[in-house]
């Protein structure tokens, strides 16, 4: 899958201009970097020229003893937090989970995706799982000089419980400051994976929180928000009062650009690290190297696991007579050559996906399958799906055919859908592909497969996809239900021991008799985990990355404070 590299002058101009501290009037991600090009004017060009001169003088690489302590990173426009840097409105959370940098968190996820401490010094769950007691450091101050106490922690969580439109806080009854260094979380129901929620919630100051906080955040994290030009860039500077190890990178500039402009920024030397896609990976850029990071950013499609049930009261079709046959779903899973997809669609940058949580501590290796088209055909034969004169199978008047939808704006999912169609045709299954908008995709996915993207640093990803909803008795994103799977996940959440809960999450996937893997119900087909690719200056040392979640954005800079120049 190749791509033409005929960049417009606008893309090149965007790359050259968006590296300065010039105020803009953009309106967030929707405007994109181009929205501020005219406003940037000559000041941006001057900054670009100045940086180029620095590079020519050897100051960037340190050849004259002046090693840089700043870095310029390019992310996609959707990475810009439209509502600002306020945890109540998604900063650090949501689909693109990351460490909030500006604020501190109680816990962190470690490189093996288990739990470590940031503000917290200890935590304990009660036997019934309804109370979490967390002790915190007593040497932390906000950037306005005020001391951070357990009162601020309780205020943050109670505020998010009442206002957050992104995170689910229905399990939290109340956060209570017992004293300055002890906070108790009283839960409405047991929630063993609470430490994963604590790893993404930035603590805000009660005394300085209110309207406008998102644009002028006061925190206690590694960095301070120095400047935000909406639709264009964010500038972070090291927090001089940070309680941990001082950041090596004293200044971090984040530019928000579309793919072509990001590539142009690298071509013109205006970025130190920029996200890119697999379609660019066969290019060679002097002075840069292509970095590939493993992810749990997976792509796969749901297979409605119940027969056609007609329409709901809201007029939404539910179920599919073809994919409702479990033998069909098992055959499809075996008929997919994932490595071929990685080579042909991702230019080799990815890994096979077998679940929504590959490589995570709660992943069950029973999900792993090998490509076996012959076995897939045999399963279909034995299930009564016989090949017709046109090569497509049929059973009891039902044609072995389905429409596989993909988001119309996503070229990678489109290519994966097309590859899926080509592969399944070999075993007698007809797949029609269709680009759709998200305004209809969710509803249509109740009766037709849809190519999705998932992946997060929490077992709740499993729960959200496979657990049945009380209202409908079916899983939300794919008509599916299994009482045993529900029970294991409910028991996992109710566990008072986080580590022990991992085994219950694994049993929800497969317990030897039932589950959601190949020998079970298999209501989802997982295809690939997409490597996150970046062009990086050869002399920039990017610290070791933990497995990236879904979303090609802020995860890369989770440890930017540890980056350095060689």
C-alpha cells in the first residue's frame, strides 16, 4: 500500500510556521493547523529560520557543547484537548488515555502495565471492596505555591464524579479526606481495578479550580502549561518545584498537524519527532530514523452473535442470521491471515491481534489462533454451509454474505476491510465493504459487522465490549450475551485483590469450557495491533515506551521528561 508524496505549499507552510509562541484564534482540533497559518505570519517563519540556523551551527546536536534541553513533537489535530487541560473534561482520560503531565496522579501504570505510585505512598482495599484507603506524599506543592493535601484529592474525585463526561465514576460514592495525607474512597460497588482509574486522574487544587481552569491549569506535575495557541500548538515547561526527578527536557512544544503537514515538518527540519503512518514508512529522511512502538491499539470487527431479531422499539435492527451461527464466527477467525494483513496493509508495522487486550497482564493466551483456511472451510462444510454455483456458500436459504462497514475517513480500516473481503472469499464467504459515518455506524453495528479500533490500559475494555447491558440483555457494541462471561467479569470487579482479579478476567475470555475465544462464542474477530510510528531525529534519545493504547497521540510523551539528546 503506497502513497503519493506530492505535498501542497500549504502543508509546507504549516510546517514552517507552527513552531513559535505566537497567539492564535483557532478553535481547537476542528480547525487543524491550517486554521492559524495566516495569523502566524512572519513571526513563525522567523522562528523556523532561527531554528534552522541553530541546527547548521551544531547547537541542536550539541557538537559545540550546547546540548539541547527542548524538543518539538508533532501530533494529529484530534490530540488537542478541545475542552482544555481539565481532568473533568477528558484531559488524561477518554479514548486516548495518557498521563496528564501537568497534574500529578495517585498511581501510574508501569512498563508491564501493572500499578506503581506517583502521589500515593500506599493503598489498601477493604475486604468487601467498598473502601479504598490511600496515603499520599506530604512534600508536594502546586505551581502557585500552595500545598497539595488529601483535601485536594477528595475534591478532584468528587468533582469528576459529578461532572465528568468522559470517565465513568458511577462506582464512586464519595471521596473523603481523613487527614492531610490520607484519603478514603467509599464505593457504591466493589471495583478492584480502581488503581487504573487513579493512574489517569490528574489532581486539581480546590482553591484554584473553577471556570477557565482548562485554559490556565494549576497542577503539581512534571510540567507547567506555558502557552496554548488553540488549533496550533502547546508549550510545556519543566515545573521547577516538582517533587520528583527534574525533567531532562525543560521545554516541550507540541504541534498539531495533519499527516501531510507532519511529514512536511520533518522534511523541512522543523520537528524533532512527528507521528506518521505505515504508508510513509518506505521513505528515507536524512537525519531522521523511523521509530516503531508496540501497542494494544487493535483493529477488529464485531460479528453480531444472535440471529435476526427484528428491530428495537427505536427502529434499530438487531442480529444477523449468517453471523449468528457460532460455527461461521469460528470459521471466519481461522480464515484470516493476520500476518498477510500486516505485510500488505501496514507495511510490516504491526502484530497479530487475537483479543482486545493482547500482551496485557489479564490477557488469556487461549485467544491465540493460527491461520488455517482449510480448517475454516471444513467447519463451514460440517455446519451445513454449502458452496453454490457462484462460489458463495448458502444454508437453508441464507446466503453466506455480510456487509463489513468501516469509518469512511479511515484509510487503514478501509484497507483492512478490503483485505478481509478478499481473504474470506477464498472460503466461500461474500463480504461487501461500505464506508459509513459514526452517526449511523453504532446503530447499524447491531446487525452488521463494523471495523473498530480499541485498546486501553484497563480491563474495563473487556467489560465494555463483552458484558451484557441490563437494559437490553446484550453487549453494547455487538449483540452478544454469555452469563458465565458476565459472572467472571463481575467477580473480577468485586475482588479485593487487584492481582488476583487478573485470573478472573482471563477466565472470562476462556475457562476451558466457555468464553469469547475460538472454541467459545467468538463474537469479535481481532486482526492487528497497529505499531505507532514516528520520525525522530537520529540524535534524539526517546525513553523506553510502555505498550501504547489506542490513539496516536499523547502516549508518546508520557515519559518525555526522561528523553535526552545524544
